[in-house]
């Protein structure tokens, strides 16, 4: 049996179960050139805005009037759509103090995330982090 299947049996110093991250990605949301008619697709290639990832094949920047909206595609599907998705963001170029990351459109093979300034609407961010647990 693989380590992934045995992760719940790893010693962790207490009786709480251990659950593995099923997918994760860190990417630069400013490094894409999407338009309304041509979304930008980024992959794990060296020229990609994807800095590092696990179980991610690509990030789709929706672009156009939907600034700050990305769809992340999984290499291996999730076993169900009731997974937990955690998204964070950081940005050295735009100091936005009242912003929020929203995760939506939970699919077996993908998920979407958007970033919005509560006063000004959606915006692209420099540092996007997403982790999936189930």
C-alpha cells in the first residue's frame, strides 16, 4: 500500500487523524494575457506563471471584464465535489486592504477562485495559493 493510502496511520503525537492535501498550487495571477475571447492557459512549464504545484495541470485566467478570476484544473479528479478548498492571496504591486478570495464552481476536475476588492471589484493578484483537502 502506498504512503498516500497509509497517511492516516502516520504518527503525529496525538489521536487526531491526518488528512492529505489532494492538490495545491502557487501561481502568479499577473503573468497572463487573457482577453474576453481568448483566456490564457498556464501550465507547469518553466515559462509558466505556475511557481509550484501538486496534482494541477493548468490554470485558466478568465480575463477580460472578469479580472481576478481563475479556473484551476486537476491532474487527477477529486473523488467527490464536497472537498474543502482554501485560497489565499498576496500582492506587492496593489495594496488592497479590503479584499477577499472566493472559491466557487466545485467540480471533480477543476475549481474556480476569484479575488475582489470590496470597494473596487475584481483584480488580478501577484501571489495566488490554493489547497484542496478531501
